[in-house]
C-alpha cells in the first residue's frame, strides 16, 4: 500500500488517542527516517520513533514486534553514540549525551531483549535475534547468514578524509520508496551524487539501481525505477542483518 503524508497523519492521530497498533505502525515507519517528517532536521539521526514505540510497548508489554523494534533501535543508538565517543566525545555534550546515558540504554536494551525471548518470538526471527544478542553483548551464538530478504538504500559523500553516510534498510517495497523520498527531500537530493538501492533475497544481491539519474523535486521518480520484488523470509522489523553490519531502519554518521 502506498504510504503518503496522510498515512502518517492518520496514524499519528490514532496513536495519540491510545491506539497501540497505530503507535507501532507509526514507530515502524519513523524508524526509517533520520527525523520526523513533521519536524525535519539536518540529516543527523534524532530517533523520532522512540516515543511511539514506547507507547506501543507500554500498552502491549508482551508484543514481540514492538519489543523488537524498540530494542533494535536502542541497539543502534548505542552503536551511534559509542562511535561518537571514539571520534569526538565533546560533540556528545551538545546533545546531552555521555557515557552514563549510553550505559542506561545498554541496560534497558538487555532487559528488553530478555523480554523478547520470554515472549516467544517466531522461528524465522532467530538469526536476527542471535545477531542482536551479539551486538548487545548478551550472546555469542553465530547467526545464520543468508537468511533474510531486504532492501538497502545507500547515500554517501566525502569531506576530506571523513566519510558521511546514510543507509536505510527495509523489507517492504512501499516502505523503502517512502523512506528514500523522505531522506532526499530534507537533504535536497541526498548527500552524495550516486545513491543506490539494492535488493537482497536470502542474503544474496539480486539487483542494484542507481537512483541519482531519477532524483526529481527532492524525491525519486519511481515510475522510472523498477524496484525488484522480494521473495523468501523478509528481515523482521528492528533486527540486524546477520554478517553484514546492517540494521533495519535509518542509520547515518561519519567516519
């Protein structure tokens, strides 16, 4: 189903009125963005999904989908801020972050992961959960690679010796189209000259598209882009891709 601004408005209204499913759906979409489309930022991650995912988890404490999304996004926040600590810890002060805030996220993420396991996740989520456990330091079981099908949109640019990047990982064609458009709109065409969209089926690349020639009016002319269909087991929302250093949702940074 095509995702529009009206889709987000309806979900936001329903979620604010106490609809836990709407909060989960809204949180899932916002996972794919650097900032809430209603409050565009500067391209740096602001984790706009977190408040809505917390609403969903509070309303449904044993909902595996909500727990997985929140845990996965906290894991990404931990990785993001740990990288900032390594590169330039002074920058973290501007955002009210330090080692203690990272540690609090770590503790919460570990607790949420335990709740996912206790709630009984689907078997097809096992590989991603094993990979998430390794990232959180609560497990060391090698994850089965080549398990999932997913899309990856990548955009990058170099400034001297620093590489700036934006990556969006999703497992639904409509979601990757919508999220890519939301990235290119505030960034006025992205941060690099050659953004790509790649499709993977069972972990193997099945097609890669150069989006650069199809950028128009701050978005992609999807009528001119044939997005490959996915088959096989889709990457569960919120989980990392085993063995690839990729994680469901938006990720941005510099290195």
